[in-house]
């Protein structure tokens, strides 16, 4: 009986020691559509990544590679938008000189025949060409961002110590999370909502309530 009591006591001490070195995280994943409607992250995968030396090194390298690649694309976009603005201004000024009503200036629905009638077909072509270049620059930034987001997702999956799925209301629960610095990662792909979270957290003993919302998704590192 004495040995049994001692064994139970040791088990209880080990259990309490283990609990003191881990915590629990709970919260909800939500975002909003451009129109302001609330979207709940139902059945969304959530990853817990411990801030290890290996992960921090690989993450820093990924972010640096993204910055190197997206930098020239952002500069291209900036100059393309500037050229598009200048071309639109020249087009608008040409129409104004010919007495075109202000409400019709800058319209991109004008046909080439309308441009010829206004006496400025070349300005019209310049404006459309500049606008197309600005669109291509924006698309290039989107492609770079999406590519590195997939790299980031693979890296998170490699280092994650836990993966849980939210319920129908977007709520999650993570138990036995090691105490210390970590990250919560999730991405939501909906028709009217597209969001990624990579939130730094400091896991403590007990239960912490941490929501992933539209406000804290700004902590994502791969934003152009």
C-alpha cells in the first residue's frame, strides 16, 4: 500500500510538472469581406510552430528571397503607374482641347473610331498601352507573392509541432503547447475572403485566448 501511494504521488508530481511546462491556446479565426461581411474560418487548418533556431533561420532566408524578387517588380509597378497617369492626363487634356465634356474624359470605353474623331489616336493607344503595362506589373507582383506563400506553407508544415482544424464556427483549441515563443499560422481561402495569419505568440501555462482576425493578419511577412 505504501509503494502504491508513493507511485501515485510520483505520477501526480510528474503530471503537474508536465502541465507546468505546457499551455493551451484557444480562439476563433474570422475575417471580413471587402463589403464588411464577417467570414468565419470553418474547417480551417491551424499550425503551431515553435520558434526554433532552424525555423527562424529558414524563415529569414525565405523572407529575404521574397524581398529580393519582389523589389524590382514593385519598382516596375511604380514606374508603370506613373506612365499610365501621365498618359491618361495627356489623353484627358487632348479631349478637353477639343471640347469633350468633362464627364466623358478618361473613359476607357471609347472605341478607336472615337479616338480618331477626337484627333488623338496615338494618345489613346499610349494610354491603353500604359494601363496594360501597369496591369502586367501588378500581376507579376501577385505571381511572386503566391509562389513564396506556397514556399512558406511548405516550411510551416515542415516545422509545425501541431496541426488542428477549427470547428464549424471557426473556433480552435490547441493543448500541450510547449511554453515559450511560437507562431500560429493559418490561411483562409474563400470566394470573397483571402487571408493568411502568422501570429507570434508567447505560450504560457494555463489557457490563452488568441483570436486570428482581420486586424492581426497584417503581421504576415510576405506582403509586397
